[in-house]
C-alpha cells in the first residue's frame, strides 16, 4: 500500500496541473464578469491538448518523465506568449518593433534551446517530479483560493440580502395585468451628449418612440455613474444609502452589488403578484438572473457557444498570432458572441408577447457600450476597434448608437402590436458614454416610458430611482412617495460608494 502511494505521488501530475493553471488564473482575475459555465470547455480542451502533446513527446524522447518536462515547457510557453506580446505592446518604446513575425521565431528558438539544454544536461528527469508537483500545486492554490473566496463571499451576500417585495400591492381589477419590459441600453447617453460628443442627432429615434406613445424624459440623468450601482438603485426603488451598511463609503467592497441586483425588490414584488420573471443572458455574471422563471440564452453547440472568456484566453496564448492575422480559430463563426447575443435578444423580444403572461422581462443589453461589433446598418464590423482611447471609442460608439437607435423602435412596435393588453415598456441608459468631458455628460441618459396608465406622473427630470415607484402607483395601487432626483458620481473605481453630487443643468434653469 505504501509503495503504491509513493508511486502515485512520484508520477508527473504537474504536466496536467500546469495546463489548467492559466485557465483558472484568468478566470480568477475575471471571476466577477465570467459565468462559471464558461470555464469547463477551456479546461477540457487544455487537458486534452496536453495529453496529446505528452503522447507525442513520449514517442520522441522514449521516457515519460522527460516527455512531461518538455510538455510542461511547451504548455507554459504556449500560454505565456500572449501575455508577453501584450506586455511588450504596452511598453511605448517597443510598440514599433513588436510584431508576431519577429516574436514568434524568437519564441520558437527559445523553446528549442530550452529543450536542447534539458535533454542534453538532465539525465535523470524523474528526480524533478516531486518538486515540480509541489510547485504546480502551490501555483494552483492561488487562483483556487482567490476564486473560492469570492464565490463563498458572494453566496453569503446573496443569502444575507432580504428577499423582500413590497406588500399591499394588488393586480389591476378591471383588466389583465400588463407585461412589463425593462430594457437597459448600456451607456446610451442623452440627446445633448450624443450631439456634442458623437456628432449624432437621435431626434428621429426619439420621434419614433413618441409616435408610438412613449414619454421621453429629455432632461433625465442616471442616479449613479456605473451600471451596477445604477441598476441596484432603480430596481430597489431607493438610493444605496438606504440599504444600511451594505455599501459603506471608503470600503471598496462591491461584492454585495450583485446580490442586491439579482435579489431586487421589483423582481420579488412582481413575482408575488403572479408575474413570470424572464431574463436574458447578459455576458456579465453579476447581472445574470439564472434563477428566473425563464432564462433565455443563445443555443450552444460546441462552436456557436464560443464566448468572451474563451476569446480572452485565446488572446493570451500563442494563438494570438493567428487571431491577429484574422485566421478563424473556430469553424462557421464569423461574428462575435456579443454580436450574436444582441441580435438574439432583439429578435426574442418581438415574440415574447405571444407567451402567456403577465411577464416581467429584464434586458441588460450591452449597446451602444463596447465591444464595437456593429456597423451602422447592423452588419458585423470586421475591422479592428478600440475602447482604450477617446477617438477610436467615439467612432465605435457612434456606429453602435446609430444602429440600436434604428432597431429599437421596430422592437417596441412589435411588442405593442402583439400584446393582448397594452404593455409597460421602459427603455433607459444606465449611464452615458465612457469617454466624456464633464460629469454631466456621463450622467445624462436616455429615459423613455411607454406607460399607458400613469404617464401623467412622468416629468422631464425623472431619474431611474423613481421609475418603479410611479409604475407601482399607477398599476398596482401603490402609495410610494417620489424621491428627490439626485445624481451621484463615484470618486473612483476602487471607491465606488464615496460619491459627489452632479447637478442636473435642467434643474438650474
């Protein structure tokens, strides 16, 4: 028994541990953004690829231990290439000289030299097995602990958030309860911001909505300058300061945001009233309502499910060279996950009215927010785009805001025409564009309401925090007071809950 145990401990398991480390490490760095379901295919692919490489090396070197060392070096260099390339590109002086046609040969030469030195100078590779196993285990502990700590903390936060709805509300007595569509167009700014920053006049879009019966709040601002803070506030009908110690200024701990977003008061109020909760895949783990009554996402075959995490992983490996040369890394796939997701959501919204209701439909659409995958006519943008500097950002944003402004009136017209009872449709930006010259441009948002009952309560400077207060009052017998419309800008990404007030220019007039 002891001999068998020693044999197992001295097997070169490290070769497989090294192959999964880059995947787990990248996941740990992006755990707040990535669904855990995105993890398994890259892990499986990496393990299978490593196993095949190990078999080839075994045939070449006639020794499992030497084959394991060579395979591990190849694996490490394969996964490190993209990081080295990105790092060199970020060094301003090196940018003109960093090209795949130069770096790849250097990388290959270093690999060959390393293998030659090991095979020539290391005659007993089995002696390194225990040490390399230990190194691999210690390396894996870092992403595992980091990920586990976040997931445990997140699960605890979700359990601590009170699953509360608002009591005393009732369904309308004289008609069927309306379907409610809450559509967030991420980073869609107001007319003034779009005109001044993007040289785009969205008057035609707003007129199309008004002709359908929408009320457009011309002077609306977001309550907060980031998506999570904004949605937590609007869906819970209050400012973050109302949630006790959950969001403490200066703490930088934003782990409770996802819990308050997924377990929001609007959702549970409507659920208690008999509404079916419908949510779409968003691409961000913190805003995915997996436990909705109906959670809609793209049908996933092996390749159609190619997702943002896999895309990011590819860019950090030696496959980055193929990626940058526009060589397809996946068959029958000429678009991006983001592009397909947006089209899927837009088409699905048109057919949802046929489903038996009542329904509360939550849509967080990453438009016109980057990635900038859309041309103005809705075709896939095949060129390169950037969100890292002002002018390229404006160019990409402008393409997408023009496209989404064309298609949204088609979607809302279909919803209205096919709904047996006049629906409620709320279309809001969560904040303005990411590049701006003043805080007012960041806070100004699109805010449009199709509210057949209760539109008289709407006003030009309404902010999202009062949206569902008005809706509950108008449709479900609520008695909510409207809050003062205030906008807050976080002082930094690292300290989101320390804020300064941004005055709405319309209120100064």
